[in-house]
C-alpha cells in the first residue's frame, strides 16, 4: 500500500481550512459550512476505509509512512496499530457532528470557527498516528493554538480566564515532556517509537523520564489535582468546542499513557502504579462528589469527565489485558457519551441561554424526544448494561479486581456516585413540575439536532450490545503490549 | 600580497558611504536617491559576500588580525539582509516624522560596516575599532527623531551606558593583553592558562562589556528605555542587527581566545542565560508599551541564544546561530506589523491600541497571531524549532537545570504573548487603521510570516548552512 493514506487524513482538514480561508464570509454561511462538512465527511469515509483495510491479526504498525524530515535526526513517521486506529475514527466521526452542531451555537465569525476546528482535527489525527516522539510532541502542542482561540473567541463570560488557564496549564505540563523527549534522543540515539520499543530505555533513566511524561499527560487527562482547568475550559467553550475537548482532546493523554508511558518505560510504570491508583481513586470519588454539588449542567458533565478519566487511568495501570482494553473502550465510549451530553446541554442552552439546572424542570412534558435521548445518554454515562459505558467500566473493574482489591472496591463506589449525580441531574432537568413559564414555549429537537444526537446514540447502543468490533481491533495490540511489558519486567 | 578580495565587501561598503556623503553634500534634496543607492549598495555587498567569501573555510589577513570563515560570512550576510530590510521598510515612517534625510541610510551603512569589521575581527584592536564604529552610528540613530524628547533621552542614555560598557571592555582587553602579550586571538588562546587569577577579571570585564551590547541580564537596563524612545524603525534595527554582530563576537571571544578557560566562563554564561530568560519573561508581563515589551522579550530571547553558547560545543554554537536567525525573522515580522498600526499620520504603540484588531484587519492580526505564537515557541511554528535546537544542544551536555529553567520560563513568557493575542482577538474593536502601506512593508511581513509558518516543512536547509560552522 503506497498511497499515503494517513498523511492524507492529517492533511485533508488543513486543506479544507485553506479553502475556507479564501471564501468570503457572506450573509448566509451555507457554502462555508458545506465545504467544512464535506471535508470532514470525506475524512470520515477515508478513516472507515482505513478500518476495513486494517489487518486485525497483527500488532505491528500498519500504513507506515517514513520520510526523512530533519536529516540524521528526525523522520516523519506515522502509522497505526489496533489502539490508535480507534481514536482516529473517533476523531473523524465526532468532527463532522461538531460542524453540523455549530448551526445554533456559533453566531459570529463562523468561518474562523470552522477553520479552527478543521485545523484542530488535523492535529488530533496527527497525535494519534505519530510514531516519532518529536512528531507526536509537535501535534500534541500545536493543538493548543486552535483550542485557545475556540475557547477565547467564542466562549462565554469568563472565556479569557479559561483560555489562559487551559493554555498555560497544558503548556507547563508539556515542556517537561519535551526535556524528556530530547533526553531520550541523547540516551538511545533515536526518537522513533518502533525502534525504541525494540531497544528499550535503560532502567536508571526510566523513573525520571516517566515522571516528565506523566506531568504532561496528567494535566491533559486531566488527573486530580491538576484537573482544575477542565471545568473552566468546558463551561466557557462553545458547545462544539466542549465536544471536541471532551471527546477527543482528553483522549490524547490516555492514548499517550498507553503508547508511551507503558510502552517505553515498563519498569517505571510498575513503580508508579500506586501513585496512579491513588490519584485515580481520588479523582473518581472526589470529583464525583463535586459533580453532585454542581448547579451548572456543563460543569457537572465536566467533573463527570474527570471521574471517567480516572477510571481510564486506573484501567491502564492495572497492566492487565482486561484493564487496558476496558480503558480504551471506556475512552471511546466516553468520547461518544460526553460529546452527546454536551450537545444535549447545548440544545437547551441555545433555546434558554442558561446552563443552570434550576432554570429547567419538567422538560419531559414539553420536549419528549429530547428527554428520551437525554435519558439514553445519562444512562450510558453511568454505565448501564447495554450501553458502551458499561463495557468499558466493567472491564476496567475486572482488571482492577485482579490486581488490587481495595482500589477496585473504592472505584466501584465511584460507579454508584456516578449513577447518583447523573440520575439526579436528569431528575431535576427533565422530571418534576414545569415551573418556569418560559419553558412552555421551548421547541423540541430540530432535524439537525435530531440527526446528530441519534447518530451518537446508535454507536453507543450498538457497542453496548456488541462490543466485538472494538475488542477485535484492539485485542492483538493490547496482548502484545502486555507481553512486551512482561518480558521487559522479567529481564530487568 | 594579501588576498584583498576577501574584504571586498567591507571595502565596497566604505566606498559607498563616502560616495553617498559626497552626493549628499553636492546635490540638493537627495534623500530619495541616497536611500535607493544605499539599498543598492547593500544588495551588491550581499552578492560580493556570497561570491567571494561564502566558500572560504578559514583565511586570515593582515597579520592574522582579520579572519574570514564560514561563521563570519554567514553572519555578515544575515546582518546585511537585516540592514537591507530595515532600510527598505523605514521610508514611510521617516516621512511621517519628516526625518527622511540622507543621514539615515548613511548611518545605517556605517554601523553595518562596523559590525562587519567586528564579525571578522581576530584581534582585540580590530574588534574594538569595529565596535566603536557601529556604536557611534547607533547613538546618533537612537536620537534620530531629534524633535522628540524621548528620542533624545534614549540616545543620551544609550550613549552613556554604552560608553561605560566600552570602557569596561577596553579595561578587560588591556588585562588580557597584559597576561598574554598579544592582541591576536589565536596567540592569546595559546598563551593563556587558568592559573592567573587576575586574568579572570579580564575575562569578566570583557564578558560584562559584551553582555551590555547584547543586553543580557543584569546588564540590560538600557534596553527598554532606548527601545521605547528611539524611532520604531531604529528600534527594529537595534533589536536585530547589532545583536547578530555582538553574538558573533561573543562566540569568537569564548571559543577562540578563551577556549582553554571554559571552567572560568561557563558558569558566567549559564548565569547570564538563566537570568535573561527568567527576567525577560517576568518583566515583560507588566508592560503596556509594545516596544518596551519587545525589549524585554528580546532580552529573554538573548537568554536562549546564550544557553546554546554555554554548552561549549559546536552543536551549541550552531543552535545559537539558528536561534538568532529565526529570531531575526520573527522580530522583523513583528515590527512590520507594528509599523502598520498607523492612522492619519500617527503611529500607535500601546498594547491597547491592538484591541479587537482581528475584526477590522483579519489578515494583519492573523499574521501577528502566528508571529506571537512563534515567539512563544509553540509548534509547529519556527520559534519552536529555534528553542528545540538550543535545548537539544543543552541537553546533550546534560545541563538539565538550564534546560528546565529555560523551558519553564517559556511558559511564563507565553503568558504575555497570549495577552497580546487576547487583546487582538477577544477584546472590543477600535477604529480602523490605514491600509495604504508601502509595498515593501507588505512584502516583508508576508515573506517573514510565511517563513515562520512553513519553516517546519523544510527544516533541514538552515541546519545544513549552519552546520558548516565549526569553531572548536
């Protein structure tokens, strides 16, 4: 296969953005939207083709492109394995939905907004397909620029504060990773991930390097106690921005943990497992409790994201087959569910311009369609069997029980708390008496909203009942990762 | 017989200066023609430099007091290109203030001549001669807008402090001469050894003098005032061209005469570097005048170039040179933006004048956005690679403290760059600015922004050019 399919996935949105750049903004923005939509849909189709052409029986990287970039130092190297391909598809799937959803939420400078989103998509696909540490870092950091603008220009009242917090927190985390990446180059003589997997990194360096990578991923995940940028950024970002942030950006760190922390520093990962467990359990319980107390719907979902990402980090560092597979599925599922939840909040926000829970109540009697879909997403978020949320959480807890009983029990409490805040939110917004007079005039879902939400509901249900396509894709890669990890530990 | 072809660029540029002076005396109203001729002269000098010296590995002239090597020719070319672009985008600004006179291009040419002599110097006396030639021209340039109080103040401050630093430098040179018995760099290098404690004083004095010239902390005090007070085009000149020359001399001093004394100076350079990076980042946060802010940001950037020098390795020197080259492009682009903030013959230089720029001037603010993110060192823009190479060299020598402090100060620095972006993109718009800019101004902004944006596609070329420089 010589056609550079991954590079075209990365480049296509940027090319689309370039097109948009030369289109004049006029009264109705339909041309702009169609161009953006067309680009992302094509990208989605390419990624689906990628999934079909992908060979599930091997864990080696596929569709590899390897070109000299900086002579004798860095190669532009991209490729996918079972783990990364799912994230790429998640990205290409969520982005067109974001673009459809901007109809209502973004009023001014639509063209610039779409350009930011498209460029963001390029960078995110880049992150998931990079097979060189420097290339990875490049994409990882570059994403800050469009996201900063999305929050800052189109956000709500405290947008400037949130944008700065988001940018500086993540930058601070990442610069240490840069030190680590350059150090790896001087220690091993390469930054090529595939080669590094083979060579391995000397044990005496692993702990420090692991911590440097951790500092970056922990901020991006986000893990407690460096999660505070997330609620601010989420609340102030426009709906499409929140969706991108929750569905895809947060997954970059989880992916990074699997690909780099586990893959490159097996011994250190073992050493720091208690740290991750502690932070994850605190994140799960503590942020679930905080979520219970929120009055702002978006903030509640943001805190629930932190709790869900706590499950993800917990699962990854169980270093068990089930745990890691569960984490990956949990990330994919959270990508779908949190995107859907932010969109559902966006729907009522566009109509009522309030995110406060107290504004609402009794929605079920005025907008039934909306209430049903909201119900589905809330249940998926708390991990009801039959939704994709259940599969991930269940596998993670299974892995955790194998590894550490206490941690697993504590994490299970988080599941209950998750059900509590989600159901309570649903009860307060949808059930109860219709007290607010303005709500009586609220309109139910329009066509595009209906389309977006149901296209998110479909995979949530489908993978809930039949997760095999996901598990088959990742299984070999994860098994291989675990084997590699165990041989590394054994040989130390 | 010496091969005078090697110093043909210097000869040509001094002849041009004399010719232009005479032309200015005998012809009335000759400012326009002087401008054009001096541009032409610089272009020809660039061509001569490329033709005559670019392929030379290392040659010396005049009893080894002048050296032509790959570093000197590269730095001369960057200096000349910088000078050319500054001159070419100055005219509108100067005309606005009615200071579009013949002296301006001639002063710029003379300071460039001084810098070229500095860059090629392999002898304390030749070095000092070049330094004074460029400094004298720069004093006058700082006061060039003589009707404005601030400009005169800037010139005077610059003169006093710079003269002080030249004095220190001279004192250091005399001490070094006293211990080595020679003014020639190569001879000094073989004569010096680290046993002599008084010699350390000589080195320190010389380094302090040089640190003054490139405005490294703690010898930076003059920079913000002078940058703010001088005419904007002169500030642009200050922030790029003399820094290239001073950096070259810095490299030359550290790695030729003082090569054997690395233990003595390495800590000093590390300190200068860390102090500049941290102070440049922190002090810029409170600034409201863009020119002052750029002054502090340039102090920070000098810190990063010094970090490369502190490594005592060829890679470090090369990374510093790459850094300064990219820095020149970024600053040129930033000032081009600044020169576009003109409304009815008035230039604006307060941060709040940028408010809401993105609504009225989307293209200009997009360029500025890219430039600022690049200055902050965010990938995939050129500024990231500049920092990347420097830290790669620094980490090769296992200087982790320097690298970590440097990278953390980029986070602090990112804050004030973000603040400007915030004002441009998130705040309410003000009145529109004029859009009838000169073609050259647009040209320099477009080209430099494209270079910044697309550098990541062809990163190898610059490295290849620079990798010919092997000082150690």
